[in-house]
C-alpha cells in the first residue's frame, strides 16, 4: 500500500518539478532572445541617428550622379552602449532613385535584391521599424530609413542574426543537457521526499494497527477470564451465591479491569481526535500533591511500601487540575505496581528557576536500558506478567506523557535494572 502511494507521490512531485523546470528554461530562453532583439533594435536606431548628421551630398558628384562605391561615412565619436562592441552592423546606402551607392560589405546579388525590395514598401520606410528578413538561408534584422538632406538618400542598417541564433542554440542545448540531468535528479529527489513524507504517515498507520491489535489482546484476556468464572458459577446449578462467591468475585474483578481499560482507550481515542477540553486554571500543586498523597496512603500501607515526601509550599502552575491529578496518580500507582515488597517511594516537589520539578522515585524492579526508549509507548509493558497481575494495561505512562506535554512540560525517566526508577516532570511555574 505504501509502495504504491510512494510511487504516486513521486510521480506527482516529479511532474510538478519537471513542468516548473521546463517553464523556467523556456522563460529564460524567451527572455534572453527578447533582450537580444531589443538590444539590437535599440542600437540600430541609435546608429541611424549618426547617419542623419552626415552631409548627404558627399555621395553625389557635380553632375548629380552618385560617386560610386564611396567610403563609409565618418561618424562622430561618442560614448555608446557596450553592445556596440559586440554587435556588428552592415550598411547599404541608396540614392534618391534607390540605386546602391555604398555597401559596407560585399553582399551577394540575391541578398541585395531581397534588401532592395524593402525600399518598395513606403510604409516600411515611414514606420522606421526593424524587420526580420531571410536572405541566402540566413536571417537578418534590417532597418530601412529615408534621410532628407541636401540630397536625398536611403540607408539600410543590417545585422546578421545568425551569430545570435548560434548563441541561442547553444543556450538551448545547454538547457536540454542540464535539464536532462536535472530531471533525473528531480526524480530521485522526489522519491526521497516521498519516502520522508510517508514516514510519519506509515508510523501513524503502524501505531494505529498496533493499537487495535494490542487493545483487542488486552480486552480478550479479561473477557476470557470473565467467561471462565461465569461458566464455573453457572455450572453449579444448585449452589448458592455464597458458595460461588469466589467465581463471582473473580468475574467482578475482571469487569473492573476491563472498565478501566475501556476508559483509557476512549481517552486515547479522544486525545488523538483532539476532542478533550483542557482547562487553564491556576493550580496550587503543593496542596494538590499533599491531598493525593494522603488519599493513597491506604494503598501504600496495603502494599507494605514506605512513602516519603518533600513538598515545598505555595507552588503554582496553570492548567487542568483533573489532568494533573491523573498524572500524579498514574506515576504513584506505577511506583507501587513495580516496587519490591517492603520497598520505598520518594515524592519530591520543588522549584527550579522558572520550573516546578516533580519527581517520584521507587526502589522497585527498575527498567532495562533497551526498554527506556519505549516506556511511554502505548501498551508497552516491561514485565507483562507483573502488569497483568497488578492490573496494568500499558497505557498509563502514555497518558501521563500527554498530560505533561499539554501543560508545556517535559517528562524524564532514569532507571537501573533491579534498583528502581525515577520519573521527573518539569512544568512552567506561575509566579
């Protein structure tokens, strides 16, 4: 399922990136070509202004005819754009009868005929625009102007566009080469992005799958025990309730455990759905800790555990009192379940800078180092047989971590196998 989804995301991302790359390359190509064309047109029009200052009669002799192939007219030296040094212009000068008087570079007769045809279009001359012309399988940009001086002349400035086309072709080849390599790289990058994007989804799916499997397992066990005990009680048709009390008590115990498990499962479902309302009240954590400690004294005594506490006065936090109460009960209950016979529990509450530190240390069985990173995972139990015996479901610490996090705090655990564990909670203090 995730492989197919990964391929779909890879293809989707790759298509978007490739199309974006193509659009970018095309935009650069079109922009570059347009910039070159505009630069050429600008320089042609700038150069024609120089010719307008030339004495046109120099191209004619005293008989009124042109002087043949005259030298290129001298122009005023002035500062020009840098493009002038890179872009070459040829020129052709015609007399008032539109006969060639001068050309800066010898053109073929075929080319001259093509250029001369531009003179036949008066509209082209009057508009004074640069036009594209193809002559002799080469592309030119040509400006045709009419200069009225002492004697009229027509002038054409011509730029051989093939040089620019060669540059643009190289640019296109470069885009194709780089684009091909980039596309291959983009596909690989898209695949990696798809894998990384699916990691939290896959983990969530696995967690949900494990959650359902673990929940089913945890519910199946008490249901099986409940069924066995009820069947034993029902098989004694003539027995009284008192005579079958042991079976009924066992069944009732399993019902209670199952009820607690269902409540925890419902709470986790509401946590995942973000449906739990969290209050933001000021809580006297010192007073709350004293109250919970007193309420749990019976549990400590019945488990033959010595309870020690050091609680500083007047320590306040902001949050949901019911959730904080649940947090402390979970941690103390956990310390009792995994303690040794005749063990001890140390409850400490104190201020540390801008934080309140709440720590609960037990002298119990401890946690193996390999299990520490999973201790807050749902349904994770270090000692499943002991947890089952004590009524644990492996959900308490997961809920405890959530409670700490919604109160902008952090929870830590330290443990040594066979010597006990320390759970420490740090929550911002209200000054």
